[in-house]
């Protein structure tokens, strides 16, 4: 893909392997009903800190410094959120908050390598470009779509893609404006981009499908059936597999990215009385480990991606959802 021009303000999104990391591999688990973030040491599976954040935290992303986590304080209908909370993952403390426009309802996050952050403002139908160091919003970019929920960007930074649940679409943002609305399927929510930047995968939760988009031509190149209620999608660092959390079946479906064929499904399971609804997904940089939040069961399942099996259960707070990681 061509390098972005100087006018383009969006840079690389996603994890940055070369950034300084915390002293140990740590997960950030957001507990929606507790208004907290729990930091867990992955080596021992033990919580090292639980930190109060804003109301209704939904998503988290580790910034380019490798140790600061941003948390979207989504709120609820009665009390819409309008902040992004910043945490020091290594020290396990809150270090500040960024005020967003009133009614923002921030949700999806994508960290940029220059330290900035992309934030979807669902309540305003906007994508925000935020400077965490200056604690300010740099740009407000309208999506013109309903319930703009999650966001990713191409590795060259030329384009960002916003999944819109209410409109069943993906908004393509280039520079300072939306350049295309791509219909994908009812309830477009989860979204991921392959490491080579060539494909965008969208989970359409109500349609029970995945839509695959060519990130350069913006053509829809495939529609893949997947049950039941696909809500998040992540691509492994080697680009070989797509992981999809299927909320209603309590499973993680695994697909071959090249063929788009199913590889297998990992059942999260549940103890008696538990509801194994799964949402948030995180894949480790080594591509061998992953975690999925079983929101209604109040646990996070640790997955072995080579065995396609659950290998552990982490307990955080009430309704764990968004996940992020700071890795060595």
C-alpha cells in the first residue's frame, strides 16, 4: 500500500511491539458493573490492582509507550459517559482523565504510534482524535451513522474504519473526513484489520455473518456465516487466523484468514448457574495465547490457540468486558 501523504492525520493503529513494556505481561480487564479496571499478572493469573475508572467502562487500549492504558468511560442511557481514563499499568494507578464533548459516549479505541488515540463517540456519531499527553481532543470527524462503536486503522495510517451497529455499516475515514459508507450487515460491531493492512473483518452480530472488506479498494470481498451473535473479531499477529467471540453460544470461533473457512470453535463453558456470554477478546503478541471475557459469568477465560482449548479462568470484577495488554 502507498505511504500516507503529509495531509493525513491518522497514523498506525494497534499494538506496537517495539514500545517499552511493563515489567511483566499484564492484562487490563474492565469491569462494567463495578466501574473499575483490574490489572492481572498473566504469569500467575493474580490481580495486582483494581482501579476506579469512569462510569460504565467498556473498552481499553494500551498506548504507544507500552505502559499507559486508555479506558473508554461509556456510561449508560441515564448517565452518558464523556471521559477517557488513563492508567499506569505497571504501577496500577489512575494518572488522569481526558474530557470529551458532552454526550460523547466513548467506546471503541485505537492507539496510534505517535501517542495519540482514536476514540469513537457513539452519542455524537463521530470519530475523535485525542492527544492523551495534552489531555485534549484534536479533531472531531463525523461518521453520519448510527451507533459508531469500534474502530481500527490501516498500518500505513491512510485510513480508519468505524463499525456502526445501528446502521449496519462501516465508515471509512481518510484524513479529516468520512469518504465511504460500506453496508456490511445488521448489527456491525466487532472489527479488525489484518497485520498486512489488506483486509478488514467485520462481525455483524444480528446477521450472524462476517464481512471481509478489501482495505484499499473498499470492495466487499466475502460474507462468511458464523453463529451465534458474533460480537468481536481479532486477527492473530501472523495474519493466519481470525478469532470471533460468539456471545450467545459462549464460544470463540476460529477461521482461516486465507480461505475464510472455519478451523474450530472453543467452548468457554460455564459453572452451574453461569451464563457464558462472551464479548471482549485479546490476542497476545506471540499468537499462542488469547483471552476472552465471559461477561455474564464474571470470568475471563485464558485460551491456548495451538490446542484451541481453555487453559485457565481469571476472576476480576462484575461483568468483565474490554481487554487490553501490556507485554514484555
